């Protein structure tokens, strides 16, 4: 076979504008985000660098917005103060919004800040935090996190996401959430995500139970609550019917500060009792 010119950055050796553009973008990322560099130093490895853990990000048992957030953490592309300054954004104060002591970069915000260290300790992850603190890049941190048990790395992922939300609220002038509140939410959401985003199994369809009417001299109230993981609100609904199925009253609404489906359902029961009292309904 005779030698022929080949484009080194395409598996088939064929040059295209698309592959050249991808190469340009990756080289630009290396120039502007050196602290997010992996251990791949050869440009020839750009095609496959990081492929081993990108799949871990997209298969995380959590909502897509958190996966995208972790992807940005790995690329060091979050708009923390030092990244904005590096991109020549005019920022007078680059200090951390939470501790007001040191410049805010990704390592400081999520690992080194004295405020975030409290979260690590309350989650019993201080040993892990110290290990990550010694890493030299964002991708090294992510590599180490993937080596942890699923529950531990999910606690870290969810904690970072909520810490970032807390940071942004403070930046906009809102009051900061307490560390205890954030840790409680992290533990609750992590448990919810691990249960909700389990690998799909074969589903056995069960017959939907039909509504059973009450006795002739009674009324029946049916209630339900709804909650979507990742939100801080839920919905509720109440309907009261007589034995013939005739609707006597019905209500529905939205409730704030809800952390799970059970709380939303409890609120629906309370609304049913309140509606029954208003209608003068006894037992």
C-alpha cells in the first residue's frame, strides 16, 4: 500500500472543517482553562482524552441539569470570579461570596472554602475532601470521585450543585442557606435520586384499581399529592363524592417548601379535612 496524506485528528485520516473546528475548540480550552487540564499532554490524544469518564457523567442517577453542571465543573467553565477575570471580564472583587477571604475559583468554592468544609464534615466526607484538595486539576478531582462508592460520589455531586445554587443566591443579594439546611437537603435529594434513577427493569403492569363508592349514607374523600425531584414545591388535589359518584366538592393547589412526595400527600390530607369541616361534614 502506498503512503498517502492523512489528517491525524480523524480516525479515518480524512480532513474536514468539522474536525478542524473541534481541534481548535479543544486547543482553546487548553489555553484558557489550564487548571482544568487532564494528564494528557499530547495533542494527538485530544480525540480520546477524557472519554473514559464522560460516560460516567451522563449516566449519573440525577436530573440532566446536574449532569450538565458536573460537565461544566470538569471543564472549569463555571462563571466563578477567577474564570471571569481570566476571560477579561471587568470584576473589581474576585473574593469568594461566602467567606470573603480568598479569590473564588472552582477548587476554593467547592473544596477549600471554610464554609463549604462544614458541609463536607457534616456529610462525613472530610477525609475525601482532603484527598481531593491535593489534586492539581478539575479532571483529576472528577477521576478520584468516580473511584468512590456510588452513594459517596452522589453526595458530593448533589452537595456541589446545591452549594452552587446557594452561592448564586448570595451573589444576587438573597440570604444564605444554613449549612445544616443544605446538608439535610443533600441527604434527602441524594436518597431520592438513587431510588428514582435506578436502572430500568422489566415492568409488570398491574390493573388500575377502580374507585369504590362509600355506603349510601356516607361521603368519600380521595386525595393525592404530587412532587417532582429537584423542585421545592408540590401539588395536591382533593375530591369528595357521594355513593352515586356525584361530586360534592373538589379542590387542587400548589404547596411550597416540599421535599418529597409523602409531604405533598400529607398536605392533601390536611386540605381534605379542612374542606370537610367547611362543608359541615362529620364522620
